């Protein structure tokens, strides 16, 4: 699956996107796998309450299932005005 990182998540990980082979059932499981990879991932995903996630460009929760998902995007909350 394609994993995309935006804003400070991209800066901390050092990649805009990557293809990930995963057996994760949920977004939270994927985050746990990514955290275990390297310190830069652990730092980026240290506080998931400061992150939002989209599955195939639809906002989702961290307990959302990944079955059939092609793209996961992580980004900080956005404000507008």
C-alpha cells in the first residue's frame, strides 16, 4: 500500500511517500509497525492524537480497517478561515 506523509510528519520521517508491505489489520496496527522501524518513525508517530489519517482520501479513525485500502495518508489537523 502507498503511505503518504504531509507537513511535519513528512519532515520528521524524511519522505513524502513510500510503498509499505504490511500485515496490519487497522491503521493503529500500521502505526505500530512503522514506529518499530526506526527512531524517525517513532518520533513522527509519538502522539497520534496530534495526527489525522485518510484512507483512499477519506478521513478515518485509527481503529479503521485497512482491508482493500490502497493509500493511507498521515497529516496534522488543519485549520482554516
